[in-house]
C-alpha cells in the first residue's frame, strides 16, 4: 500500500511539474511575441500611431542603411530564438502561433536577401505621397495636429535617406521601370510647388475641427505653413532635382522583375509567399489561362441573354463607351456607392452568425494619387476601436467607372469582404497582435474575391449588366495570374499585358493601365486573389458535399473567419476538423 501511495505521489508530482513547465513555456512564448510586436511598432512609427499606440507621434520609419542592417540582424536573431521554444510544452493555440510566426520570420529573412529596399520609389506609396499617411492617423484635438507638424519637421531626413537608397540601388544595378517613374516624377512635382495653400500637406489644416478655438486654429495653421514652407517644399525640391537629373534618366525600359539582380528567383519566392502555396509561376500562369477560358464561357451566356448583336470585343467596347453605364460627376458616383453599401448591410445576417462591432465609412481616394491608383481600396480600423474601417473609392474621371461594377466592388472592399473579415480579426483580443493583423494576402484577398460570389445570396446582380460586372471582376483576377507571371517571369512587355487584359475583361482602359502598372510595382501580390478564392470555393463545396442537408452556410463562414487570416494549408486543417466534428453529430 505504501509503495502504491508513493508511486501515486510521484505521478502527481510529475504531472504538476509538467503543467508548471507548460505554463512557463506558454508565458515566455507569449511574452516573446509581445516583445516582437513592440519592436515592429518601434520600426514603423506612423503605423504605430495609426494603431493607437502612443510615443511615436513625431517619427518616421528609419530607412538608413544602418537601420535596415539592424532590422535584418534582428530577424536572424528572431529565427534563432524561435528554435528554442519547446513545441510539446505549448498549448495547441500557441503551437499554431509558433508555426505561423516562425514561417513569417523565415520568409522575411528569405526575401530580405534580395535587397528590395534598393528600389525605394513607388507610384502607389512612398516618400512623394507621405501626406497620405495622415489618412490613417487620428486628428481630434490640437495636440494631434501639432504632433503631425513635428513629424513634418523631420521629413527632410526621410527624403535624404530615400536618395541614399536610390543611389545605392543604381550603383548595384537595381533600376526601376521608367513608365512608373514618370508617374512618380509627376507626384514629386505636386509636392515641390511654392504655393503653400495648395500643397498636399496643408489640406488637413484647412478644415480643422469645430472643437478647436479659432485663435488656436490660426496658430496651428501658421505653424503648419511655416514648416511646409521651410522644410517640406525645399525637401521635395531637392528630391525632384535628384530624381529628374539622375534617377529618371537611368530607369529601365523593361517592366518585369526578371530584369533586376536575381529578379527571377525573387519572383519565384514572392509567388509562393503571396499564395502561401508551393505553386510555381509556370503553374500559376496555366491556372490563369484555364480560368480565363472558363469565365469567358459564362460571360458569353450573359451576352446571349442580352441579345447583343456583335462579337465579344464589340460588347466590351459597348460597355466602355455607352454613357448609360456611367455617372457624369464625381458627386453622383460617390452617392451611388453610398446607396449600394446601404443595400448590402442589412442582408449580412443571412450568411453570418458573427458580425463585427466596428463600423466602416466611405471616403474618396485623395486626388493627388487618384489618377495613378486603382478603382478602390480598404483601410482597416485601429484595434483600440477609435478609428473605423474605410472603403476608399476612386472618383477621378467618373466617365471611366461603370455603374455595373459598383455592387461587386462594394462586396469585395467593404462587406462581406475586407471590412467584415479584417474587423472580426482585429476584434479578437485574445490573439497575439501579429495574428490580428495577419499579412496573409491569399486569405485576405481570396476572401474578398470569394465574397463577390456571395452577392447573389445578398440580393445583388439582378440586372444582367451587374451580373456581367461580377464576371468581369472574376475575369480581372484570372487575367492577373496570366499578366503578372507574364511580365515578371515570361518577359512580356507592358503593352502585351494591357492588350491581354483589354481582350478579356470589360474594365475601362484607364483602369486596366493602372492595374497593369500596379502589378509591375507589386510583383506577385496579384497572384493571391484568385488562388485564395479558389481555395474558399473548394472548401465550401467539400463541406456542402460531405455534410449534405446539415451544411449551414452561416456556421461555415463563422468557422472560416474564426482564426483570423491564415495560410491556406492551415485553413484546410480547420475546415477538415469542422467537417469531421459536424459528421459526428449526424
């Protein structure tokens, strides 16, 4: 009896020690993740402020060569530290966190070796559009505006760092496509003009909140003008001179990533990273061609239904040129988007059990970048709940933005697309922050594209032209697979990519050109949409087939979104568990 009591005591002691070890390992791992998040915020001050974190309000990201080197060293240390955590002592949730964070850290190290920082200019962001950072920041009281003014006082340092990186890049053979750099040149020019009142950085100071006393408004505006006049404009004039005299003349005529050092290898890495798969550019290109053919067949059915007399190309020309499909003014276009959004919101309960608490709003894309950017984009809310999500729409040249695209665009960018998915993830307070802001493009954009197909369940696409609009957007993402791989891997020129797009999708020529230029500056990112969408659709079909009449679309969607954004293989596992769990109850 004594021996058995002794053995039982040893077993209980072992269990207690094991539980203690698990608790310690989980605590240390979560503390490590929090430290990494804080490091990330310290390296991205504007993002930190946008996320509601105090202490970084006057800083920009340090892009000196020394700081870039230090971040690279930190990434190496991070990967080594991750190897030390004992998987068996972590909870199931933290085992997932360990897998995800390790994969992200390794991918960052792998991409780092290709020196992408040596191509510092982009027409879709960067130093010449720094005023747009204000769109993400809180401006509620005088202090917020003064913090921004203090940040502007440091803008010259950021400009100088950009010039250093650009010079280093040219020296090492990293040259940007001239067609994009011409756009950047125009944007720098807008910042370099002497009229302070029309400077893009002064815009946020024009209509200050009514809560600020008039005397203080006058003082804030005077201080802002002084800094814009003495720091901002001279900095951009310096940048403009360097850009025109040295950088632009040395830019290249080609557009593909293959034409920079190790560019083809980099593209292979980016293709796998953005899609979270092992698909090669060759495989993705073929998937795109197959999808283009499939969707083309569905489009032909709609054209036949409309009894249109003419070829497919004639129908696309008709859509691009007939005035009935376009608003005449930017104001009418904006009101049209508002009306579509109001129709969608009440219908969401048909498809979702869980909806986000965070609201979203509609905004116009800033006029400085509108000519050079796409039809719309989404800006996520802050995790502290103090900033809503925003659906940004392009009002530039309303005569190029068809009405029949508005429904499909809204379900992608707002609800049930980006706003619903991203806000739900942001509200998961028990998750580490790196999970709540997961950068898995295949999931985030795949969900957005999958959401477009849900428009039918929400009472949209009743008009044949709107249905064609939905197919146009699906075709658009299939075309992306072809032209992105075409330019960056198969050495297509820009015009070949534009022509392939024009021949297959009903988008306007302005939109198509802006889209192609986006793929040039963001290689691989466009591959994620269609690959992600196909995964969501296949998982829904699998669940529907295996569960039969017990399949519940609301439960399926809630399960898909229950863990925030994930790599597609992890999503596979979650839905497989969901199916098996539901089968037990049949």
